[in-house]
């Protein structure tokens, strides 16, 4: 295919909404099962198009910033079997486009570069046509599985140390999609679908709580990891969703292999600690989880102060922070720098009220007044 050939102009209405299902078929089945059978309309249509369900890394959902024509996709290095523009929206002085791209030879960096891809998700995950049809039949026969969304979110939070708000977003079957106009940038959360919205109301989550939760996840994980966690919740055999529930052990193992368990903070405590200090979130997470990655040491020092100043005195994160700080500092080239210690006990006077100690008189070796060492 010629390098400069414009390969397609599309009708967005034909594929609108498919971008949230490609590579997220496990999430779509869980949403349908947990949602009392709602949202089933599009899944049988997908089952009838096997090419849409490929999970071998040949489908991509990309957010593009085209210079001129919104409906045109430029070719890359390899062949493109199918492409479509699923949605677009005006952003600033230009447009952002959600495009579906099918490249049988795998990811094509030149294709993504030439079309100015600013966000990209290569579709993998759970599913094939047979398993999808089997799952839909089981939902129709049995209704919702016995282990519901709330129990799954709660168990995942207990195993990982994440807050309820963080788990609601991370394990959402709808919020971790390409969203407009900035995805998770600056803590923007895509609009929840009905089940997640109801759960947020049940938890009395406020806008600032969801925003801080989204920002902390943005500092902690990636789009691909978050999508994969939900896909791993869906058992390989759809019938197991009713026999044993979501595959929580597999999802937790995937997560903890990449992220140590955090010292738990409640949703409200995350807001208390991080409000106005969003730039220190990565360092806060490093302290709470003793991660080997090292943020700038100035941020580590600030994070220690935030935990000390804003958490209750008996909170375990206050005592866990200094050892974690030492761990992070020891992995840094600048090992001579240290993070501040926790606040002094109330019984100890501040540093500027400590009794002055006599200073030893300094004498040069060899001077007449220097006394020999004993």
C-alpha cells in the first residue's frame, strides 16, 4: 500500500460504541451479567462477526488528532484490513477522533505516527465467538451470578490496599475506556454506565473523591493494565462465573505482581492527604507500597510530611512511611540525601527550644594551645 495513500472515509454511526467493547469482551460480559441482563443488544451482533473478537493484538482502538479531514486514515508501513472512525469531538482548535484499526501484521508504529495517535489501546483480553454465545445463553438461563459486583470490588480492595473509589474505577466495566477529551489526564473519569453510577451513589462518592481516585490510579497504573485486570476477572469457562464467581485470584495475582499492596487509606483519607498535592501522588504511592521505583527525592520528602501532617497519629501509614522512605532512598544514586523524620513526640520541645550544648573549642593541630591526645 503506498505510503501516502489515504485509505478510508467512514460513517461513524455504523460502528459507534464498538470501541468500548473491542478487547474488553470480558468486561462487556460481566457488565451484562451484573446488570440483570441489560446491555445485551450489541453482544449477539459482535458474536456474528468473529473478526471483531480477535484478541491477538491485531485490533487497535486509537485516539487520533487529525490535522484536516476527520474521516481520513493514512496508511502506515503494513497492510490495514479494516478501519473505522467510531466517534469524534472538538477539542480546542482541532478535533479528537476515536478510530478502530485492524492490522493483521500486528501494531504498526508508522500508522500510529502518521495519524497522530495520542492514545492507543491494542485489543487483547478474554473471548471468542463460541464463549461469548455460551455466556449470553447462561445469562439468559440463570440471571445474575451469585457473586456480585460489590463483593468483587470489596475483595479486590482488601487484597490490594486500594480504596473503594479506586477499585470502583479500576474494576469498572465502563469507565476505563478511551474517554473525551483527555482520558484520565488530570483525573478525568469517563462517564459511568448505570451499574457503576449506582455503586458510586451507594458509596456516597463525591466528585473530588472520584477525581483524586482517578489521579492516584493514573500515577499507579496504565490503561493496558487496568483493562487487563477486568478481563482476567472473567473466567475462561463462562459457566464458572456462576459456579465459583469471578476469577479474583487471577486478577489479584496479576495486579500484585506489578504493584505491592498499599498501606490502606480510606477514600476520605486519600482526599485529605492528596488535595492540593496532586504532584506528590506518585511519591505517596511509593511510600504506601514501598515500590522500587523512585520519584524525585524532593517529592518523597514532601510525601512523608503529608502523611505525618494529615493522617491521624495512630494511622499505620505514619509509621510505615519512614522505612519505605529509606528503601526508596537506598535505591537512588543520591543515597546521601535523607527524608525528614516523623514529627517529634509532643513531650519533646521543638528544635529551636532545645537547651544549648557547649560547643568544643576547635584548635589547629600544631598550634601552641593544642593539647596532645591522650
